[in-house]
């Protein structure tokens, strides 16, 4: 019975037509014989035919006595004059029809069937498999009750968000208890935060814990090429949820559907996306949460959502799902490490310490990459070394062994990378230098300097930002100091340094000349610029004079920190040359080896007191005006700071 539901009108018509043709063919072959016209006239003269029927193209005669089971003879009509002339020769003659009724019927029916089939296919694709009547049906994937397979135990590192959503689970399980004092459950809960933090996983965990139907759909799946389809799908989705209540509706990537509406609709009419959003607003106002339907949505761009969508009574509660801290990262690593074979003495807290800024998806990828690294070396367990290599692979890219640098390029790349590393070691307020390498990685990177933050921080002072600028410009400063001219290897450093300097001037008010004024365009990106986002654009409301002052302030910061880095490296030129020679010889220097070289020792492992001595030998008097740089381990950047050559 389930298969009969999928039959449509076109299928039934084709089946009936084929059955009719088959019956007609069988009936003709059973009792009718097609003969030449000359034979038909001969039978007629012999008196074997009792009845003759003349048609437009066929003459039919019924035999008096059936012959071999055939009681009807048929022949193609011919003109009497032609038949009379041909009969004088004593040879069989007949007329061949150019086409029969079957060909005529096919010439009309087959094109219609082809057109109908193509149109049905187009509507089926557009309507999600439902044909013409299924265009407005919701495309939500339904996970009934426990089929989500996810529980709160499978979600780690977002304890605050889990606590907020636990109340939703309790309401769906015991609605009467929560309504005892007249309280109502929030109609909508918005999960917002950076990508990869587990918003979708949290929503599925809520459905898994509550044991209710879970309707999952992406915001982009509401929009189709037909006008009105999006609104129809919104209505159908909420109707399905009410029919399966208690239920959870989850809309992923809500910003694709709920973007801020414009004051001037496209082409004087209403945009299809806005019509769909309007229908969603109506449904949020109309449905009663007491029936057990809860709306969850997720977005990583809450600033783009329409204000009408976020007001009280629609999305009443907004839950931040942020990047995890160190204990959260450790908990996430433990969840994903269940699937791999870890070394018994492995301490995942060490991995959590060197993955500052990693989201849940990043950590899941890290565990998988570490397992792949251990598999490639035929190991029985995954060790800390595998995790370290996996981090380098994720941050720096794949090692390109087939790219061989010439002696001149190797020296230039080594000088550039050591400029970054020694500048970072000379400034007490920068991240630790974890590794320096001149082995090509990724796309276009001839070398890299990997800095590793060791704790979570969310605020940076002006002096600390200036230290970051100096480290970014340290590679170019080393090139100028040693070779007297820069190379193209500093292109990525200049992009990051310019972006950071513009944010200091435009967003943070850190230029004394311009004062504490926010000049950035509010329409721009709201992501942390320290994560490598493009430079913040200046507001279109600034005057030409102010724009010139902004450009001067940005270039002034870049020039100031370039001179500062050059001075630091000039004072340590002997150390720079020694480290460059060793880097060219070994191609990669770990933290301990680098600190030993700075201290004037061989490339051996150093003790903690040797690290202090090595750092002190590089840290001199900071001569930059207004730059306070106390010792700290910043973690505002989303990933470990990577300087590429």
C-alpha cells in the first residue's frame, strides 16, 4: 500500500494506454489477417467473402467460412483504375500505407507525454520530491523521538548553554509542573556564537534528552524559485510540528532566512525572502507554546537578523555558545578521544593548553588528524607528538616536500622567520615561540613562525597590541637589516599588521590625535580582527580631513613599530646571524633549541632556569613611547599566531 501512494495521474494514463495497445494488437493477431489487395479481390470473385466494409484507407471483408481461425480479411484500399490495370498482368499487387493509426496516435500522444514528464520532473525537483502538489511542502528532516542519537553527555565545553537548555527539556517532559505558577516556556530560543562551537549538536541533544520529535531544516531550504513557496513551507512546517507535538523545530543558519528587511523592496514588489520571514513572524506570534512545540534556531551572525525576529514574544531567550575555555577544551577532547586509541599516559590537558581559540569542530578535527598521523607511522597509540604534528598541519598546512628552495631563498626565508621569532622573544608581552621552520607548508608559505598562547584572555592593552605589530613586522625588519631591501615574503604580514593598526585607530580609539571616537563602519564585520579578518573600513560619515588623519595614524603606527623591530634586531645582530645559520642547517627549530641558541649554547634541551636566562638575554629596554608591555600570555587570537614567509 505504501508504494501505491506515490502513483500520480501521469503514471496511470501511461499504463492504461499501454494496456489498450496491447489488447488491440492481441485481438488483431487472433482473428484478423492482413492480405494484399489482389488476394482480397480474388477471394471476392471466388465468393468466399460474405460482407465488405470500405474505409478511408482499409477495406475489410468477413469470410463466410473461417480459414485457419481467421474470420476477417483486411487489405489496403486502391483506386479502381489502378487495380484494373494491374490485374491484367496476373501478379499480386497491393498498396502500402505510409502510416497507420498507431503511428498517428503516437505522433500526438508521445510529445504530450514527454512534455508532461519533463514538467513533472522539474516540479518534483523544485518541490522536494512531491511533484506539483509538493512544492509548498516542508523539506524538514524529521528525527522521531530517540533517533537523534545525541545526549547532553555527548556535548562538552558549553556548560552554560547546556544549563539554559536543560529547562526546555524539563518543560517538554513535565509541562504541567512548569505551568503550576502560571509561567510559560519561551516560544523561541536562539543559539548564537562562532562557527563550529556545537550549536546544531546542542539542538539535537535537547531533542534526544526530551525524547520528542525533532524537525531539522536549514534557513536556505525555505527559499525556492517559485514565489510564495517559502511562506507555504513555513506554514507546513509548523502544522507538522503541531500534529506531532510535543516537538522541537530547529532552523539552522537562521540568518539566511531572517536577515534585516530593506526599506525599498526589490523592483517595487515584496522580496520572496521577506515574504517568508513575514510568515515566520506570524507563526511565532500565533502558535501556543503550551501545546509543546518549541522553536530552536542557530546563527553565527546575530547582528544581521531582523529586529522584529528578536523581540520579546518571539525569540525570548538568546543563548551564547562561545568558544570553550581550557577546561572546556579538555572535556571536548575527552569526548572525541573515546573513538581513538590514546597512549595510557596521555594527558589531554596538555593538548587543551596549546589549542587556545579552538572551537569544538576544530578539536574534533584535531583528534582525527592526530589519529591519522599515528596511523601513518604504524603506531599502536596516539601520543602527544602526534597531536603536536596535527596542530602544525592544521595551522601551517601540509608540508610540501617537493618544493626545494635555493640557497639564496633559504637564507632569505630563514632571516625573515628569525626576525619574527627574535622580536617575539625580545618583547615580554608576546606569545611564546613554539617553533620556527623554513620547510614550505600550505599555499605559498616558504616558512612559518608558530607562536603559542598559554591562557585564555579577552582583553588586550595598547602596549600589547603594539607588541603584536612589532612581531608581525619583525620579518620585514630583519630583511631590511641583513639584505638592505625587503622581499615579497612579507605580504601576509603587512595585511595583518595593517588590519590590526586600522582597528586600533578606528575601533579602539587608541590614537591620541583622533581621540576616543569610533570611526569604523557599523555595517562591517563584527568578528574579532585579531583572528585575521579584513581591515575595518572607515565610516562613510567621516570627512575627507578626518579620513586623511586616519590614514596618517595607521601608517604612523606601522612605521613606528617597523623602526622598533629593526632597532631590537640591530642590537641582537650576532644572535640573529647565529640563529639563521642554525635554522638553515636544521630547517626546523623547536622552542628549547631556539632558547639555547639565544643563550649562546648549542642546540640542546634547556631547563626552566635556562629559559629565563635566554629570554633575559633578548629582553632589553623597551624604548617605544607609550607602550606598556608587561609579561603575559595573550589569547585573543582565535588560533595560535602564525607568521608566514
